[in-house]
C-alpha cells in the first residue's frame, strides 16, 4: 500500500471519528424507488415540493448548479459534489417534513423504452412537454424563475419518444471493470448520466437542469450506484483531478460548500443522513445485478446473472471480471463451469427476453457544454456498442 493511500485512509477515519464525536446523524431517512411510494406518500412528497417551489428553493438550487457547473462536471468532483448537493436539497425538504427523503428513479429498468416509464405518467412527475411546457404530473403549471420566468420545459430527444439508455448489464460491467474513481466516474458520466439528461431534454439539458425534479430522481439513482460501487471495496476510493487539473483527494474541499470530500464518502455519517432502501439485505445475499437495477420479474436478476455466467470465459474476463473471480458476493464461474475457457453457449442461453440495443450517444452540444475530451467520449461510445454486439452474438437475452 503506497503512502498516499495510507494518508487518505487515515484522513477518512479521522473524519468519521470526528463526526462520531459530534453525535453523527439523529435521523437517517431512507431513499426509496419512486415507484415504491404509495399514492398517499407521493401526495405528501408533492406537497413538500410545491411548498419548496413557492418559497423559491428550486430557484436557489438551480442557481447553485448553474454557477458551479464547470467545477462539478467533467472532473472527479462529480460524484461527491452531487451527493452533497442532493443532501442539501433533502435537508431543506426536511424543514417542511422531517421524514422527507429524495426518491430515486431506477432508470436502468426503463432503459429500453424510457418514454414508456410510469415515472413519467401524470401520477408521478409527468411526461413530455406540449408546446415544450410540461402539462401534467408534479410540476404542471409551475413557473420556474431561473434563469428567468418560464414554464418547466421537457422536449424528448425523439419527439414523442426517447432513444434507449444504457442497459443494467452494461452499468454492471462498468462497476466491475473500473476500480478507480476517475475511470468509474468517466464511464458513468459519459453514459447513463448524459443519456437521461438528453433524453428528457428541455430544462434537463441545460446548466440549470435542477429546475426539473427528474434531476433529483436521476442523481439519487447515480448516487445509489456509486454507493453500491463503494461497497465493492471502494468505500474510500477518491482520486483524480478537479476542473483545473489539480489532484484531489479526501481532504479536498467541495466547490461552493467547502466541506472535505471525505465527509461525503460514507452514508449515515456526518451530514449524509440517508440510506437506500433494500441495500444491506441484498448485499448480504450477494445479488449484485439486482442492486444495479430491480428486474421486472422477481427472479429476473438471479436469472440474468446466471445467463451472464454462461458466456464464454474470455467475454466474462473482459466485461464481467467479478463473475470470474467471485468478488462482490458472486460465486466464481469456475466453481460451476470448471476451467473450460472456450465453452460454447450454443443451446444454453435463454430463449426469452430481449437482445440488447445500442444506447443513445452524447450530442456534440452536450460534449461542448461539459468540455469533455472528445477522444475519451468517442472511445466510451465505441466500447458501449462493442458490448452490445458481443453479448448479442453470444446469444444473451436480457430480462429488462
């Protein structure tokens, strides 16, 4: 273990110890899947959000996100900063209801046909704009004040439909293949993060995207995925650089807030007084794919993971290394399949489910807005398409 990592771990444990000495969290709320909320629970949440809008809080947070945009995108402040930002929003909501918790949208479950998601129905956040303005759901009729008075705008990237997003299997692969924050962050920010913002469009495709409550659902889900990745041996993994190219670590201050990054790294500690529903029981079960996205059928993730394990070992070694070495709670493939590295999948893969589809690429405008490295984005897009081709040729069919 190198000196930098030792220092980082020491700092992280110091932060946790200091927080414990100060009393930690007195109220840890649980963030749940938005579709798990009852009509009564959703009505209560909508009431809180309406009051926050009336009191100017959506304007307040849109202004912060707009001002800090270049400091928090395209660099490794991305995950810890958005965790702190969402928690700030959640803390404000708790002024109106002490049990207020930002829900998450399991977007991967809906990735094949995002526009058909029940999350976008009139009974939740509403759907596409009519004449660009949102006319149903949570924010119908709202006038957003930032950057100037306007209706909340949504404009799906295919008119009345959206392009497909990234599959649960691809994100599951990313979470296994990258063990550093920089690599993990880039391969989430260039893929799922951007595709959801661009798919919804309108305010969501601007610097002030937090005008739309979908922003909070989306980033809660990204944070949930980060939390899961952290539990796979990366609890204190923080490396990379800030917007200026300077190295950052656990002791670096977050833009706008000034809090050390280390104060965001563990849920239930310091100001991170929240957790995600079902996380710990599922982690004990070692059901990794179900933690990435809840399948449409109760046994879907178990079945999908079993199907992935039938892929030839060279494919698994490249795309799903944890299924080969048995990390993250998964049984090693070799335990069931022996050591045959060239085994055929002919006749062994499922005959139900769906072949994977190509996900939506980032637009030039989005790449420019975030000042991304075009070569890195192109490489990531090429890799995502290769992933689809490889699994489809192998006969894999997804339950999602």
